[in-house]
């Protein structure tokens, strides 16, 4: 019997890779290995619908156990890979078992970064079980302090306010989501959260966390019932690094998502790939979906360069944020109805490279989809028309 293909990591990217292999006709032995006890699921609902209680695990799963069995995908759950030996094309499970492989996709994802000052009464949100633990504590009147003003922290804050919690957000930087958003969108986020009653504090640092309070470096003490820390994700590169694979801020890959070891690919949050000549990781639904599928195709020998346009979204109360492409120094803005805004990012030749939209509900989705088409079409754009809300973006596509 020939050695199987193995997916290490049973999250979104890993699950999509396994399903894609079957969809593309691979009928050999296929093993999906995860350290969580669950079937592959998507993470965006964890801070929103699942945390609210309006969605369960089945509602955010890629498939159920019956479907995995039907497809002949062997799901080894709650049993992480502890060792990878590329020289012998073998890996070892936490329970000691050794498995041979013909090819591997590493989709090991990451874990929530821990706050060193935290002593007690602290929760994190990265996994389904962590979301359930947090959901059980969020009740009307709960005094919640959120450490971190990025997307996870802000989405938790919005959900908690909807459940009637008293919420304070602490951000160490001068603005919200400052690493990934332009100032105009950071200001919009700040405005909507404060309008919803969130006490947002910028440029603050945590000294320590007690059972009933958070002490700041400046001496202030914030009484609270619960603390949620959302200060980013730590990619799980240890398995790859110990196996001798090239790693940076993630598992480094070439344009085909191949690692530095033969027959091993990487995908999802842990994958560090070149975009615009610069190594980066993308912790988004869109990237997990695209790379999981792409790595599977190339594991089957397709040799397809990965060139998907990046993008992400976030829901904040009744407002939606969506981005596509990459941000460049040259930016133009267009006013949208009801106080929304659409930002365009151009290169030196006037071609669209990226866009960022902020608007009520899902109303900006259509514009972002049109922007993606313009990015792919490489259409030279008029800056005056881009800034004019009266000019439809379809104008250039028709031309």
C-alpha cells in the first residue's frame, strides 16, 4: 500500500485542503490530523454569532463527521503531531504512533498570544471551546475589560455590548487596529464603539490583572468581573522549525506554497509567503480558504503559483468593514451614503492595487467586489472620477 497524504492541522485551511483533495479526484488514503476534538470549522463566527449564542459548532463547520467518513478522510482528532522527519517522510503523533506519508500540508495555525501580566480571571478567544467558555460568562451587567484594540478585541466588545455588558477596551497604541487600517477607518471604529457605550482608552498599558480589577501602568485601577485578552496570534511554527524547515514569522513557502522540504506544503495562518516581494502572513478567512485549496492542488502536482488577491472583513455593530488587495502610499477617498467611505489605493501608474470600505450593514460589499475586478483587470483609472460618488465603478469595467 502506498503512503497516504496527510494534512497536519484540522482547522479551516486544513479542512479545506482535505476536502479539495477528494473533490479533485484523489482516491488514495487521506489523513486529517488535529489537536482539537472537533471537525474543521471557520473561526470568524467565534467572536460574533457563536459568542452571541445564535450559532453552534455545526453552523460554522466545513462538514460533519459523517461527511468525512463518507469521503474516506481519516480524522485523527485531539492528537497533535509531535515530530516531523522529512528525511524519512514520517511523522509522529502525540500518542507515540508513527505514520509514513507521501505528501503533507502543514496547516498548524496558531494560538492566542498570552499577556504576561495576567494572573487570574482572564480568557482568550482563538478556539471553539474558548468561545464557549467566554459565552458562559457574558451576561447583562458583566463588567468586561478587553485588552487589545484589534479586530478580535473589537468584535468581542461589540458582541458583549449587544448582550448588555459594561465594556472597556484598552489599546496600547494611538488608534484602533493601527497595524492594518488607515487612520480614517480607525477613527470611524473609535466613533462607533464610543457611540455604543464602550469606554475605549488609547495609549494605555496594563501593569497587572487581579481577580477583580485591571491595574494600568499610570496607576489607574479598573474594577471588572472578567478580562478578555486579544493581542494577536502566535503562529505554530515549532513543528516545522524542529524538522529543519525554513521559518520566519511563519512557515516560509515559495510561490507554489511549497516549504523548504520536499513534498511538504503550508497553508493558512501559519503560512508565510511573498506578496509584492515581501514575506507576510495573513490571518483571514479568505486566505485560509484560498491557500487550503491551493496547497491541495499543488500537492497533486498542479504546480500553480499562488496569486490570490488578499482581503478581509469585520462586522462592528450595524457597520461593515471590507478590504481587498494591498494598501499603497497613494490613496484616494470617496464618500458613501450614511457616512460611509471607500478608500482606493493606487500605484504610481494609476492602477488600482487595493480598496477599503466602511459602511452600514453589508452595503459596501458590491463596491469592494467591483474594486477586486478592477485590480485584476489592470484598468488605468481617473483620480477625479474615483473620488466622485456619482461615477459608477462599473464605468471602467464596461470600457
